[in-house]
C-alpha cells in the first residue's frame, strides 16, 4: 500500500540497489512482458538478422514513464544505496493484458545504456473483478491466472492451524 494525498493504492515497489563500489547513474526503468511464444528457430533468426544474441526474444520493454509512474529518474546511486519506485497493481494488470501470460521482468538502464534485469516473476491476479462477492463462501482475495484456459481460479487458502 502507498499513500498519495490521503488516498491509499495497492501496488508493488521496484527496488534499485547498487552493490558495487562505484556510483551508478540510472536513467530508465522498465517492465518486460511476453507478447509471443518463441522457440530456438526464432532465436537463431533473430541472431542472424541482428548479429547479436538476445535472451529476451518475444519480450516487450514497457518504460514506466509512459504509464505515468513517478520514477524519480534519473538518479545517481552511491555504493550500497537504493532507490524505490512504487507501481500500482492496476498499471501492471493493464500492461499484462497485452501479453500472453503473467510473467514480468524489471529492467534498469544506466547512463551508458547498459541493462540489468531481474529474474522472471509470475505476477498473480490479485482479485477477479467478475467474481460475485455475495456467493456466501469465504474469499481470501488471492487468485492465480491460468493463461492456457484464460480462466482465473481461486488459490487454496492454507488452513488456519498450519505451521
């Protein structure tokens, strides 16, 4: 949760950290999402055409500034320092609607155009807006997207007495 002008918004924080012994100058942060399924042949074609190997063929870069996110960039990070960026869930959900699944990567670019990427994160569906809340059952609010069927299934809640 984040508060802006007395209004609370659900979302995630992207944390940029500088573990090196040198100051880094971060100029852009973006999310990557998958827009198409790729295989070995697609990767070879891409390498042949562009004369370089790409690990993220089939992924789209989506800069946070285009979604109206206040990033506070550019920023210079001293050694051992970090910078946090808040991204509302709605912004991420809108972006992932254009993709083929709910996988997402965060990427940071420095002033020399070098990129660093996070691990792939399978972003959960936090709430199904089409589900009737008056169904009488208990609702824990956590759902998992099933891209193969384009359906949303409720995740089993852990028993209260589980350790």
